[in-house]
C-alpha cells in the first residue's frame, strides 16, 4: 500500500499568529506530513485568511513541508513572495486566468523558483479544462467543496474526477481538499489520491487519532 500523505489545513487556526504557531506545532508532533496554508484574498473568494508573512514566521518554527494553496485573484503578483517565504508547493487556480499562455507562464515560474507547481480545480470545474496543462505541473489539487470556506460536506462527484485524473496521468500527484475524514479520505485514496488535506476533522477530534486514521492506520 502506497504511503498516504496528510496535509493539515491551516484554516481551523484562524488569522491569529500565536494560534497558527501553536497549531502547526501540534500538527508536526501528531504526525502530519505537510501544512496546507489556505490563502484567501477576499476577492477570488469572500473570506480573507493568512498570507506570505505568516508563512515566513511559520517556516521558522516547523520542519513540515509547506503546501500553499492560493485562492487569490492575481496569483502572479505574489508567486515570488511565497517562494522567498519558503513555500515547498504552490498551487494556483485555473479559474482565475483568462489567458492560457499566462497560466502556463505562471506554472513555469513556480517551478523555476524551486517550488512544486500545483493546479487547483474548483468543485464545479471539469477535469477536461486542465488536461492541456497537467504536463506543466507536479500536482493537481481537487477541491471536493466550493473554494473559500471550511467545514463543508464532501461532494461524491470528486471521486470520479480523481479516477479521471489518475487515468489521464499516472505520474501526477493528486491532492484532495474539502470534507475529508476517515471515510471520505479512504474513498479518495481508493480512487487514486496521494495527498489528503484535512481541517475540521483533525481540529474537532483527537488530532493524533484523526491523522493516523487518515493514513489508514486505525
């Protein structure tokens, strides 16, 4: 059985820096593999969360890999800032680009700056929309809920997207975010996912037990 990577979402810790620092320390101690920094600008999505200044401080306090998901209107303006702040993976939304060449250029820029490049696929966006761009990225983040808010219910149609992506490209890493718990996480892994992002499930339960269950160890 392949290793299941768990990326703990930053959303439950809110925008308070001390809360973020405390939470990431717990996530590292309890067995998370990565920290999923959910960045919202209040434009692409309604909510506003942390930004690269948080990443700079969190990076100094943790050895976890930083998995940054940009839910922002103009990702190209901040790619350099997240690279400098220490992001290991930088994921951008296909939906914010109105020009395919600009989208490809952004993905290439992410990789040139030494980060893994990810494409985020919102819950209403079809896999076919991003197929021409998969060769330019390392990872596809499949959202199983609408971008911008935590605590939503997992959309079962996501499983079809995961299977389609896996059939399209056996190389690509597939990450899933939204409504992930021990049950939905297991379904995603069976469908072909490599990385599970979880926020509410970890936060609202015994964190160690939740992380281990996502890894299939409980």
